[in-house]
C-alpha cells in the first residue's frame, strides 16, 4: 500500500546524516531536533503552538486531559475511523457517543452530530479521514451554539487545507480548539517509528499540553498538573525534519495519482471514486473507492491474485466491537457506517508509485469488472 523502501532510497542519505548527528550528540530525549522540528512544523501549519508527543493516540489523550473534562462527559465522534479516536475517550472515563459519517465524503456528518447533542455533551471530534477535512464550518457553528470544544483528529490529513467561505485557508488540525496528528510511518508525514503532535492557537492549552506531555512538569521536579510521559524521540524528530521538507511535494504526487485513478475509473459504473468536497483539499492519505453490488471482497481477492495489495479501512464499525458493547448500541443503529464497511476498498497510494505500477493496478481493476 505504501513503499517506504522506495522513499528511503530517494531521501536515505539525508536521513542517515540526520540520525547519525543525533547518535553523535547522544541527546536522545528532548534533544535540539525536537524543538527545531516543532518550530518548523509550527511554521508550516501556520499555528501558534506545536507540542510533539509519542504518538497520535497519546495526542488525542493529551488533548482531552488538557480540556479538563469530567467522567461521564460526552464526546461525539464518528463511527467510521480508527479505534484510537474513541479508545482514549473511554480510557479517560468519558462517554463516547458515536454517529454516522456522510456516505460520500466518509467524514462525520454535521447533521448527525446536531442530533446527538445532550446536556452532557462537551466535545466533538471530527476526524479528517483519508486526507480530506470534515465539514468544519458547520461543526464550528454547532460547537459555538452549544458551548462545545472541538478536537480535530488530523492524523490522516497532515498538509490538507480547509477553505472557509470568507476565503480564509487553514491547515487541517489548526481550526478547532486543539488538533492532533500521528507520525506513524505510513502517514503522509511519517517517521521511522512512533510519533505524534498537537496543535493549538490557545496559549493556555499550549502550555498545559507541553506540561502534561512531560509528567506535568513546567519547572524541573515541580509538578503543576497530573501528566504522562509522552515525548517525541530526538531521532524521530530529526527524521521528521528531513521529511517535512518533502511533504508538499509528496502530497502533490499523491494528488496526481488520485487524479489519474479518478479519470481511469470515471466510466466504470461499479465504482464510486472518492468525493472531493468544495471546502477542503485532499491529500489522499488513502485513495478509497466504493465498490457496488457486493463485489468488494471479490475484487480484493482478484487484485491479490495479481499481486496488488488493497486494504479495507475499516472492515467493522466501532459500535460492534466487543470492547464497546457496554455503550449499548445495536447492529442496525448506524446504517451508513455498516454499508461503508462492506463497500470501501483502499488502493495502493504513495508518492513513489511509478506510472507502470499505476497502470497495472488500473488495468486489473477494470479487467475485473469487464470480465
Ligand atoms: C484517524 C487516526 N487517529 C489516530 C491514530 C493514532 O495514531 P498512532 O498510531 O500514532 O497512535 C491514527 C493512526 O493510526 C489514525 O489514523
């Protein structure tokens, strides 16, 4: 699905130098590269604070800790996402309230959020799924009306732009009260292990996040907050500094590939290509088609037989996972998510894909439907 080896072949010499310089310095924890990476990412994102941390799951956890939520507070998020988004809600004793996404954009439905609000709702977590922003302007309106926080899960959307109606453009993750991201290796901006970060324009949250990611410590051995140990390793920061320089180029290459996929599949009635919404750019963390007439699994198998990888993100709705039985949802509560779980298929997508590889994938997808 991604070819990290091909990428390493292209930028490996720069990465090696970056890693070796950390090895020589032995500043493995909180070394200078961490601060420099935060500063460079801050500039790229156009946001006031970037706080790095150990991974994208921790970023969500830290964001919820910083907001000072109380057990039982309700957090609305989408049913069609990676488990991390609701896992941290549950871990903090908060109540995940899950809603259906929009069937075309795959992102949380603002209408469904509106209906799920109760007097205990405190937070909305939109996930900018597969590289495209959720409907932020409508969500902000709902949040403002109901006095709610917004935490954006931008793990899959580093570099995506949100276009406001008044012409303002902001990066995914910098729009709500706090934004979170992941640097998991396969992400658009991925490191060579685990990593994550938080974004905020609010000084109070910025300072609080920095403190709780480091044991609640602002001054050495003085603890103002109950915190955790969630730091980005210096080696990962050094790698990310190299990769950040290529992010726009890599995201552009993904978009070019997506355009080619779209064009090739435009005449195929059995496939829906990913919707591109007017209010967001798409950085194609995944290129996810919908396969009609119940043929998704058959197509996946056929591609496998041709040595073409494909993945189902996500095969099972969150509300049917055993760990979340206690939430009391029933199988048919989320028809959009249930349908998507049966229809979606993500095709290989990475900036190092050769034209020949793309042609081979397209040919075989089309052959499957024409056979
Ligand atoms: C939408 C979403 N949220 C959160 C995460 C968690 O990130 P991490 O794997 O770095 O903990 C991921 C990543 O895999 C993700 O895709």
